[in-house]
C-alpha cells in the first residue's frame, strides 16, 4: 500500500512536497473491527515507502487515513469496542481561550476499501487530500484599535467520524482579527474549520459569525449573522474557502455577502 498526497485544488501529486507531516492509517477488517494502526513519518511519505499489508489478516480491509494530526485534536475509539462506527476525531479545548475549541489545523484525509485477491502479491494506493474548509471574514465599519475586537465562530460540528462525515456536536472558536490597509477588520489567517455536511439545507447546518468588542472587562456583542443579504447561509465546503463580508450600517442593520473561492484564494472585496 502506497500513500499518495494530492492537492485538492488542482489534482497535482504533492506526495514529495512535505505538505503531509505525518499520517496514521487505521485499518479495519471485514467486520469493521480495528486490526492495527500504522504510523508514517513525513520522510517515509515523501520517499513513497510502501506499507506492507498481509492478506492473511482479513478477507477485506477498510482504511481510514488521517494526515497532519496535531495536539489540537483527539481520537476516540481506540480503547472502546474497536468498531469503526465508534471512532471519531474531535477538537480539543483551546488552551488560551476558556470555553472555546481549538482549530483542527490542515488535516488531510482519505479512505480505501481492499478485498483480498487470492494469494498473489499486489500493490495499491490510498489518496489523501485536504479535509477541512476555510473561512475568511471581512468586517467594514469598525474603528481601531484592533485589540478591542474579536470573532466568535459557532459551527454545527466538532469533528469527523472515520468515514469522514462531520459529527453533530457544536463547536465554537475565538479569533482576534487585524485591520488591513483598507481599514477593514479581517481574519488574521483563514480559519480552518470542520466542513458542513454536503447537501444539507443551510437552515439545519450553517456557520454563525459573531463580532464582539472588549470594553472595561466586558464582552459587548456588536453584530452576528449566519446568512447573506440574499438569504444564503454561511456554509463550509471541504477543500474550499468561504469568504464573508459583513458591512455594519449606521442604522444598526447589516449588509452581508458570501463568495466561495478555491482553497488557496482569498476574495478581495473591492466591488460587491
């Protein structure tokens, strides 16, 4: 079994690029019971070293592969029933911000089902691509200093099961943005978040963005939204960037716009 890393944006093979710093292959048998976990280093991935799987271990196997796991996430299920359905990846609490969760980082993910083909030796590959979605927020109408403001982002999901489906537990992240050269208050870096469930209507699965100001030891809510002026909900797509512009009006109303761009692109809100 060879591990291949592919850029979700253009389909380019980036196995040797170092984008994948580690990988864990969780291998389950035909009864969806965990057989073993194989850890692969960045150097092994870049060198395309094979992982040897023995057909005598199972009639068929299912592999759930995760890349770039960090101390911001936890894996549960290893000490339980050992069944695939009980394995989850979840966000850990943010050590710097009480009652908030950590961001998951740039996770990669892939799955593979292999059925034994007799006694003949064979080779196969499992492909990992970027798993999370990105969110970039721009706010117009705030005044400096930037230390007085922060974003709270509420997501319907706190992780994934081992088939890659988002789990249903809510998470929330806190982030201090920055003022750019246009005096817009923006995300310091695009937020890497658990993506929305594909095909689920936005009123059941969407992102809430809150803007707060810290003043005299209190957090004052300035504005919040989960949809744009056209009623489109803020949703996150795996491997893509959701760009949100929030314009604060003097009458207390909001103008909100949403643009989806490729993974490595930030939309510039010059005209809208």
